[in-house]
């Protein structure tokens, strides 16, 4: 299993975050699902493919819970599928998980009926499932951990080619439930740090993000170690938690360490740029004197390849050799090679 899959699974297995995801999606942030009511279920689903062979498919997380309203209790199964990348066949994948779960429920109810020697009519005997037996609803929620816009199908019908409208009503559809950071406008509807994690993923390319977050969330803003792990995985950050003890990480202090590292890196890059600029100025002076690449490389004690690269760029600015423009062109070229 990939690192990202392991990280997100571990993060959302925690009951309050799991409940928070569903309360946000199903109830617009209202605290309806109680984390204490969640019970872990086996995420394994079996596919029987004939000749006695069974193939295993595993959901990321599956829990059962009770949703209460007035004096009524609704028993449901809640599943989460974590997506690191956009999946263009997600409706088929989720529908398969749900169908397999319902099939398993029918099988288990049939086993229970046989075990209890329940009285079955001839029709009920075909499936060992009685007219009065009921299934537990399954709700599968996909959480996409990227910052991109989701451009994949959200329903089975979107995966079909154009359909004759006369048969359209007879084709069953399946829609996916989806949380996408890109589409979230109000992260305050989350009651746990899950909202902060998704917000950072959405805003990761924003300028001065760290300063903005500290201003918005305060100096005492904390996050779990696993939350920081998720952020690091999906934003390619390197926020360190090693200098802090305990499960909760003070994000202001963590960002300070990150900023210090960035300053060190920036200082190193600044020194490198200064050296390059000085060499460009030297090389241009020697070009004005009519010296060739080999002679210049020997005199500035750099490789011929390095000098040749600068000379090639500088030739476009001959005979004045504007060193500022040559320097800018040199670094544009360098950046393009890196990307």
C-alpha cells in the first residue's frame, strides 16, 4: 500500500474525524453522528468469480453507526474511500463496493435464517431471505486529498456514450458522494482539525500562506502529528514535528522551524546566484576582448560546458553584453531545465 494511502487511512480511522467527515457532508456540519456510536466493521468484500475462486477487495474504512432523530434510530454502514489522485471510474468502483456489501448482508441473513430454522415460503427459500428481512443502508464517501478541480465522472450515467432518450429512464444510475477541498468554501463547518488539513491542501499554492494561517488561527493553533503527516504528504511540505513532544503540535512553532530551513535554503541560493552573476560579468568582459570559450574557461577556472552555456546566451546580447539581461536569461533557462 502506498504511503499516502496508509497516512490517510490512519488519519481517518480516528472516530471523531471519521464522524466529522460525514457530519459535514450529510448534515452540513451539524453534529448528528456521534463518534462514540461508531463501530469498526470488516472492510473486506469478496467477489466470487466462479470455479470456487473468490477475490478480495478492501474498502479503506468501514464503520457502523446509529443516527438518531426524535425517537427513531437509523442503522447505517459508513464507508470512506481515500483518493490521492482523480479516479475516472470512481462510480463503478464504489457501486461495486456497495453491491458486494449488500450481497454479503443477504448471505449473512440467509445463514442466520437457516441457523434459527426460520420458516420460509417457497419464494423465500430461493434466497433464504424472508419478505420481512431488511438490509442496512450503505453510504460510501470519497475524500479526494488533492488541490485540483475534480474533472472525473460523479455518476455512472456520465460514463456512458450518448443514450437514446427512450431508454434513458430504464438505465439505473449510481452517484458518488465526494468531498473535494477545491469546492469547499466554509471550512468552519468541520468540528475537528480535518477542516484545517483540507483547507491547507486547497490553499497550498497561495502566497504568504503561513502568515495568513497564523493570523487566522492564532498562535496557539495545534494539530495532531498524523494531521501534519497528511499535510506533508499532499503539499510536499516538510513540516517537522521532531522538536515537539506529545501528540499535539503547535503549528506556529512548526512553521518557524520550516521558515528557518527556508531561510537557510534561500541564503544558499542567494550565494549561488551571486557567484553566477560575478562569473557572467567576468565572462562578458573577456568576450569583449575577443577571447574564446576554452581560454575564458581556463582563466575563470570553470568547466567549458558551464562557460559555453553562458556564452551561448550572451551572444544574443552582443556586442553590448548587458549583464543584467544575460543573468535573467541564464536563470530562466536554468529554471526551465529544473522543471
